C-alpha cells in the first residue's frame, strides 16, 4: 500500500474559557472556568496532485482524476485538558467541526472524508507527521483487544466520517482521568473552487463535588471558532 507521510506542525495553544450551560434545574450560577482547556490554531494543508504524488503513479492518478471536481485538505486541531486546581475533574468532553461551503448547493457541500482518531483507549503524544493511504484515508493504529485482556476503557471515539459534522467524544475512565493533549485530524473533501469553512465547538462536563455534573461550552474567539480553509493555507507545512 502506498503511503504519504505529511509533516504535522505543532501549532500554539490558546487558553479558552468554559461557560456553564443554562438548564431549568441548574444550581446557583456557575462562574466561568479558566485555565482548564486550550485549543490550537488550525493546521491546514491542501493535498494537490503535485504535492501528494511524490513520484508515485497510484497517488498521481487518483488525485489527478479527482482534481477537476474535488479538492482535498488536511485539517488538524489540538485540544488540551488540564488537571483541576480544586479537585473537580472532567467527566467528559466533545470537540465538533461543522463543515460548510456558504451559498453552495447541497451536492457541493464539504465532508470529512477521513478522520482520526476513530477509537483510542488513552491519549498519545502529539505526532510530528500523519500517514495517508492512496485513497486519502488517514492511517492510524487501531485498538485491538486480545483474549484475556478483559474490557478496555475507551477514552476517545470519533464519528461522522463521510458527513459534514464530524465529532470526537472524550470520556474519563476508571483508569485514566480526562487530562492531556489530543490531536484531531481530518481529510476534508470539497467541491473544486468552492469556499470551505469549518466551525469548531468544544464542550465539557465537570464533576463538581457540591453540585454534581455541570455541562459547559467553550467561549471560543472568532479566530478559533471559524476556520476559512483557503485563508489558512499558510499555516500548513
């Protein structure tokens, strides 16, 4: 199988505040949570036939055939979760991306062609590269359980491949708290020549000792909330 190794830069992280989600039966108003979550700027890289082929006929043929009607981009974000200072841990979190091409018809809307991670039992070190197969699928190590291992606690699950709204859900487990960096990567397939935007959302649930589980949403600045892929190409490798 032909593989393409793309460098994946480590972008800077920006602290973001968490705001409690209003509910009918919410306890007393909760203050904003600071210093617990950070989000990186986006890494965006176009996958053109010339760049991606690397002398491989299989790559060049596939991307050349796709070029008249489809464009492919690599989009990567990193979210960091930090331990609590007051003992209130994260119970779960979610990172979502809504892809759209404004003013384009339904058949020219972008989708997440491939996403990573799809399933993971624990956070891993931020990688310096990403491997793609000749069908532009992200190559990753899959989680496999062997007989006798017992049940494995899954901490990250990705969903929404081949849809316009991929999402990753993170869960604290009995063995591992929800702490550390996690990089979320996708290959975006868009209509050739169409503008592409990615709208990012981050949410988390904190287990408070006094009030129990309280859901929060991230108050993202515009620069982190909305990504214009064509404008971000300079941030890629």
